[in-house]
C-alpha cells in the first residue's frame, strides 16, 4: 500500500510541478501547525500529510480522474482513500490481529495482522482506516505520547457523545501535540486542554504561562 500511495503522490506532483501539493501543505500547516525538515518530528508529520493530501484534500480523487493506464489494485487503494475514516484511535489488543477503539465514534475495528508491528497496546493516535479487501491502517499516523493520555481522555469525555465533524477536533489535538514537542518543559496536562482545541498559536508559549506549576518556573 505504501508504495502505491507514494506513486500517486509522485504522479500528482508531475502533473503541475507540485503546485497542488504546495497548496495542500499550506492548508495543512494552517490547520495543524507549521513544520519543516529540521524538526525532529518531520518524518511523522510529512507521512501524515501525504495521507491527508490524498484522502482529505482530494488528491486521490483527482488521480482517479486523470490516470487511465493503471492497474486495478492501485485504483482500489485510491478509491479507499476517498472513503477513509480518520479518527482518534486507541490500541485495545494486538493478539490475533489489531483491535482498535475509535475514541470519537465509539466503534471498534479489527485490522489486518500486518499493522501490528507498528503498534503497542495502549497507543493512542490520529490516523485513518482504509478498506481494501480488509480494513488497513494508512501509513501516516501521529501518536499522542503516553504522558498526554490522561488529559486526552478528559478532552474526549468532555465531547461525549460526539456527533460533530471530527477534523476540527483532531486538528486541534495535533496542534497540542506540536506544542508538546516544541515546549518540552511544559507539562502535558497544561497543553492538552478542552478549551485549547481552537487555539491556533503554536510558536509561542505565552498561552501556557498561567497554567504552569511553581516547580516548573526557572530559579
């Protein structure tokens, strides 16, 4: 699957010299926080971005419109992107395949065994599921670190029952994850807050000062 998705991205880049990919990345930065190749989390973010480009920004649908001489297996993967299910997932079990709980939708999914090597029981991540014969996990996933899970649970519980659009919530959580990566001296519970879902600023820690514990202050 990964090879096929990478080929689709490459095909689309050749069509317009990468202009559409650049537009998509600007939109992705606006929604989830800006990053570049110097960041330690670049590989994780760029892999997630490519999936987002294909599945949410419309890249896979465009590829299906313009490509006529490709094999059916590749077309099935591209079609799966257009119907993908992005959510916040928790790994319940990795015995006899992967069992995921959808934290926003409340459903439970059994995945192909091949995804188990990437996951550990208790992992919580933003990712998307693709249905191609079986249910598979798309390559690009972003993990929310274990130290965030308690605060993350509180956010999810505050949204329950959840019947709104998932993308704004998931994007807000990705901005929190980026703040956690950037400001390592600030505790996770001060970053992962229900009221922070709409906060866009990821380049300044000023928003967190009033939440810091005395022992976290310098001196």
